[in-house]
C-alpha cells in the first residue's frame, strides 16, 4: 500500500493500523521519516522566513536606527541612556546597554533580536537562542563588525537555510522515533490487558501509525500559527487512544485446549 494512502487511513481507521502490523519494519521506518518530513514543513517555513526577514531588518536598522556600540569584556556598551525598541513588519529589535531589559522580556515577542547588556537573544517563531558575550572575553566587537558579519551571513543564506532544515529534520526524526519506542512499550502493557498476541515489533509498527493523527493535527495548527495548550498531553492522549483502538482490532489470543 502506498505510504500516502497509509497516512490517510491512519488518520481515522484503527482497523487499518492493526493490519499494518504485518508489514516490514523497513517500510515503517520509511513511513516515520515521511511523516516527520511533512510535519516539520510549516515550522521550517516560518522559522526560515522569520530568520531571513530578521537578518534583513537587522542589517538595515543597524545602519539607520541603533546607536554605535561595542561589546567588550562580556558587556554591551553604548551612549544610549535607556533601552531602544524598534518594531518593523512584525519583527522587533531590542537594544539595551543599561541592563534594564532581561531575556524573558525579549521572549515575549514572536520574532525578535535582543542585544542586551550581557547576551544576545534571537527569537524566531517563538524559538529562542542565546549567545553570551562572555564566550568571547578577549574580543572587542563593534557595530561595524556586527554589520559586516550580517552581510556575510546574508551571502551564506542559500547554504545555511538547507543546513538548518536538515538539522531540524534530523532532530525531529530522532524525537519521533524515541516517542514511538515509548508508545510501543505502552502497547506491551495494553497487550496484556486486552489479551492480544503481539510482539514488540508489532506494537512498534502500530505505534508508528497511531501517532499520525496527532502529528498531522499539530502540523496543521503550526501552519495556522495557532498555539495549542497542553500540547504534549494531547499528543500522548490521542496517540495512546489510537493505539488502544487499533489493538482492539487484533484477534485475541486463545488458550490451547488440552
């Protein structure tokens, strides 16, 4: 059966998920890679577009809006007496050499760059990264150096963006496989409760298809830029319920008559 057909049936049919338990483990692994690839497309799109837009805006604002500054001995220095906030097309730059703004303040924005007293903060589609100035104790960095670095980064974007996507994909795939392995162990517990004759390889294969509904749901929510409360709980609850319903479709083991 085609993997896309399997994906479609796994959204609504526990009976088909139960039937998939007899297929080869290699095809199931391929299915997990396909499901992961499709699920990260919305996140990867928003993350890369936010990153590219942030780089462009930062380059322009460094030249026109921010005061001259230096980063030396692990601290940001400038002539500004108060924090500077610049909002442009949904992207925010926070510049603060006074120490009044914290990284938690910057995290409130969807897409932002914070040049703070002791660290730089990058927020892209709610994903945060931190860079402490103390990591470069013997280096003096000026605004001209930063602008030059950003120009270099812009020229490397055709290489950097595919590399970023690959990293996201590998991390997401590893997380998906770990989650499926854990769910498969739950399947072994359910096996005894439901009196089903299943091996771990069967519960693993069924678990791989049981996570489809939850994975697709959260991918759609990501595409719509809609936050889902208690996301981890919902994911596990839906996946366990799908696995439970699929296992109920498996014939029960019967004791041999002596």
